[in-house]
C-alpha cells in the first residue's frame, strides 16, 4: 500500500475503451486491483481527442461494475408477467428453453414472429451487432433502426452524401467561431467541451443554439434559445442575411453546390421577421448571429443529434448543413462542420452481422414503434404475423421507447415469450420469461468505431466477470447452435471475429490496434473538407436533396431548406412544447442504478420559464402534471430562466418508478415516425401543464370568467 495522499505506483492501469452510446468513445485507463476488481477509471492521454478527460459517470465505473444488484445467474419467471419474481436456472436450461420457444412460435406463426431486439447498451460491434447474424440466419423479423440517428443521418446525408466532416481538434486550433447546434455536450460528450473551450481560450467565439440554458449555453458567448423544432426557420433566415448582405461565397457556391441561384431566390422569401415568428427569437438576435457567422474567417458548426428529434428533424439538420456551403467555410482550416465521422470507420460487417444471409423479403419492423407493434397495430406490423417471441440485448425499452403505455401493455402480453440478456434487472427485464446475466465491457473483448473522432479502437477484456455472466457473442452463438443456424461467425471467438473482420476491412489486426492505442482513420485536409467534392456523382452539395430517395414520406418534404411545419404544434389545449434531453450523469437509462448518478440528478424535474410558473401558480419543488392524449405524468417543477415561455424541459430518462404516478416521461412522447423515413421524435411533444398532482378540474368547475 502507498502512503495516503501519494499516487499508488504499484497500481496497474490497463487500456480500454468506453463502450457507452456516446460519440466521444473515450480511450480509457482502468486500474485493475485484482482478477475481478477495478479501482479508478481515467481518460487516456494517448488519444488526443480524449486528451485525458472523461465524464464523471464513467470515472466512477467501479460503482456500476461492482454494483450489488448486478445480475449474476440466469433466471426464469415464477410470478405473473412483469412481477419481477424469478428463480435461478442453469445456463443450459435457460438457453434450451429460449431455443425451444423460438422454434415453437416460428413453427406456428412463421419465422417473422420472432423479433430479436437490441440497441446500443454497448457500442462494440461484436457484442452489439452479432444479434443480426442470428436474425438473418433464422429469417427472423428484420430491424429498422430509428431510435437515435435515423433523422440526423438522413438530414446530414441529404446534403453532403457522407457521414463525415471536419475534426473538432482542427476547429479548436483554427476556427474563430464554433457553433454548438442542438446539443448539450456538457452533459452528453464532455470532450467536445474540452476542445471548444480550448478554442474559446484562444479567442474564438462560442455560440449555442438550444431551446434552454444548458450547461453548454452557460459557457457560451452567444445563446440562441429558439422554440423546439424551428431550426430550419433559423437557418433559412441566416442564409437570407448571408445572401442579402454579400456574405455568401459565390465562387464556392458555383463550384461546389447544386442550385445556389435557386436557394438564394428561395431564402429571399424567408427574412428574419418571418423566422422570428416561428423561432420566437428577435430579429436582432437572428441578424446578429447571421452576421457573426458570415463574417467569421473559419466558422465551424458542431451539429448534434438533439435538434433532429422532431418530425421535421431531418429537414432541420439539412438546413443547418447548408450554412457552411453558403459561406464556403469548408475551404478554411478549422472551418466547415461535423455531425459524425462514422463513414471513416470502414468496417466490413458481413461476418459479424451475417449480411450475406439477408433476405430483403423478410418483414422489417421499426424499433421505435415497439409499443404499436406489440399491441397489434396493423400498420406497424406490416404484412407479417404478430410478434410472439423476442430476444433483447443492450436495451431497456420499458424506459427509453416512446408511447410507454403501449410498450408496457405489449411486454405484459401473456402470449409474448421474452428473453432479456442484461446486466441489471431493468424495468424491461422485469417483464421477461427468461433473464440472462451479461458481462460488462471490461469483462469481454470488442472493437469500437467513433462518431465524434477518427480513431478505431480495439479493447481487451480487463477483469473476470462476476458469477455466471456471459458475453452477448457467446449467447448468440449458443442459441445459433441450438436453433441450427449456420454461419462462420458462429464458430469464432470474439477476438477471432475481430481479426477476420479487420482482415477483410483492410485494417490493422486486433493485437496491433490494441498495442498502438487504435488506428487513426482521419482523411487528409482536402478530402476531410470535401474539397474533392461531396459524396455524390456530380460532387456537389445538395441544397435540393432527393428526399424521395429515402423512401417513406420523403416526397412530401420541402424541395429546398425551409421550416417544415409538421411538428406537434402547441394548441390552446396543449400550450407547451416539451423536450426530454439527456441528463448529465445518466446515459439514457444506464447509470440510473448507480448511487453517484442518482444523488446528482435527484429526481425527475420539469424546467419551466419563471413567468409560466407564475401564471400557473407553480413554485419551486411543487408537483406538476404534464399531459396529452397519451396520459399524464407527475413530477417536480423548477422555474428556470433562459428558455422561452411555452417550453418545458424534462432532463433524463428516469425509471418509471421514480415518477409519482409510476410511469415515466416516454408515456407522453409519440411513436409517430419522423420524415422522411422514420426516426423517434423525443423532443416534439405538445403537452398541457397543471399545478399539482390531482385530476384535471371538471369543465363545469372552471370559472368561465
Ligand atoms: N450524460 C449523457 N450523455 C449521453 C446521453 C445521455 O443520456 N446522458 N445519451 C447519449 C446518446 S444515446 C446520444 S445519441 C448522444 C446525443 O448527444 P448529442 O448529439 O450531442 O445531442 P444531445 O446533447 O443529446 O442534444 C440535446 C440537446 O438538444 C437540444 N434540443 C432539443 N430539441 C431541440 C431543437 O429543436 N433545436 C435545437 N437547436 N436544440 C434542441 C436539447 O435542449 C438539448 O440541450 O448523447 C449520448 N451521451
Ligand atoms: N425521452 C427520451 N427518450 C429517449 C431519448 C431521449 O433523448 N429522450 N434518447 C433516445 C436515444 S438517443 C437512444 S440511443 C435510446 C437508447 O436506449 P437504449 O439503447 O435502450 O439505452 P439504455 O437505456 O442505456 O439501455 C442499454 C441497456 O443495455 C444494457 N447493456 C449494456 N451493455 C450490455 C452488454 O454488453 N450486454 C447486454 N446484454 N446488455 C448490455 C444496460 O445495462 C442497459 O440496461 O433512448 C432513446 N430514448
Ligand atoms: S464522455 Fe462518453 S465516451 Fe467518454 S467516458 Fe463518458 S460516456 Fe464514455
Ligand atoms: Mo442515442
């Protein structure tokens, strides 16, 4: 033991990679105390994006990995559905039971009745995506991924054609204006702040576009607190000013874009006065921001996911992505924009996902429409059978999915066989027939792409798992064996699967990647800045996207950037627009189980403009009811300056049981797909707000005066 206060020189720090669903994908150093125990977790200096900094929730990972409530044995339900009453069984019995039920359901209803359901509890490609290999090998219902990036991806791809952009580290060194658009990195990706604050220190201006005064907005020079779902209007008015005041770069526009004259004529009809009415910002604020953007030498926009989670979110993302093209910012060191770098991580997923087995005729189901699907909505089910058997890994839909009432009713169906592979007995796992205990990232091998940076990283197991926890890959292979599914990916260990995948992708082998702290896939300046053209046959940025090519309702979208008025507008009955952004020390529903995070977040809280509180008779810490046609939730209120009247903010996906009425915030959010082709709309909800937790007053009890 070292003396108190002195660093412990004998401690062994092992390299790892944060597996959580966060664009930062931090390079970690994990203190290994013994074969099964970790101590401190810190950011690695080896990766210049992480730069030694990680968020507080992962820094105290020991609280999560060594949590007394971790699942350590397979369980079988012994009480009624959803009761949470289980008895231990052996792995063999559990897997036999799952395979037998999947076979039975498929023989009665056809293979599409089985729907393997997953998401991004771990972002490791082997442990996250292997479930698709089983899906495709067995012709189980296919997967439409919509809960997170669908809208943002569509919006970014519509213009640029490729999910990549300018490195934030470069912007930190060279940009004179960094705009954080529709994101709160103080909560969601601390590393963006490391680099943005470095730029600010150097003299760059930091601007934030966000409906409420987030921790990020507090650190900015400029905060545009617009109404949710109106970014398209703001972007159009900014372009209006840029063209009107000679701040557009016509040489660039003619060389690199598809329809600049048409765009200029179109936004001439979208003046700041028009946008002020939609966004709730003043004309001066809009014009002032447009001038700062247009006069900056190398403006950089960090486009986040937050502002895409509306019915018009893809249109808004596209509108914002037009700005750097109008001023030719892409030409400048530090200028341009970044939404995500995923396209750089060119991993051939065939072996992991069984892409060679995909049959496009198999029915596809929308992840975010789980509630409608499980409650028999014909439209959501497509032309296939009811879903009667599911395997879930890496996800907690009983908390994170929209239309929770339907999700909960669906999960409670007696004729649904549900197997949940989890680290904790989550509110989803409580509905299961069979619960399987899962490893955590430090207990298995995997590799990780990154959306926020350019380094592809391999991580090796650091400690042994507790009890009988097993990795996702093993569970998938064991089920495949019992079900007779065949694919080379089922015959390999996780490490072998990585090596084989890396070889076919033309990347370093796993051991080399691990040893060197990751492979940097950054592009040279010319290509990173699209100076060789955008990723379309004509190499031009598209102000006029081919929305119809995305399918769905793309053909109904505006041809040029605009305010696409399809959001859940406020009405006299539902005068508030609600957004439900991430809490700082939760990660979706993950970390809601750790004491440090719960203590910091305290309890579900509705943030309201102080004038709205006054008008409704709501005081700090009082209970309020938020509601719409889907139901009502009760939580505590806090007046918060900095957001417009008529906007209500509820941070964090709290457990249902943390709410007064026992149902969480996603009771109110809609499972309606965003445009063009789906995507969850978590920040696009009209609600009523009432002081107190009692029932609504009867209409005749309301004084008509
Ligand atoms: N601590 C923590 N970190 C997380 C998560 C978490 O839950 N907690 N979630 C992780 C996941 S899954 C993801 S996808 C990423 C997302 O991370 P980012 O892509 O960085 O986006 P967010 O920070 O979620 O964006 C949320 C912000 O968007 C704002 N916003 C909402 N609606 C609008 C709008 O209409 N216009 C504008 N301009 N802004 C709007 C909200 O007010 C909020 O401040 O974060 C990841 N990191
Ligand atoms: N209201 C509202 N709802 C939202 C959002 C919002 O902003 N507002 N954000 C949405 C977004 S962006 C997303 S991405 C989704 C995220 O939704 P989910 O992907 O469901 O994310 P989590 O809630 O973090 O649940 C992940 C679960 O995976 C488990 N897990 C982690 N690693 C492993 C593993 O290796 N194996 C197994 N078997 N399990 C593992 C964890 O214990 C955890 O319970 O939520 C969405 N829901
Ligand atoms: S910032 Fe994101 S990637 Fe980094 S440690 Fe925290 S959750 Fe993980
Ligand atoms: Mo997400």
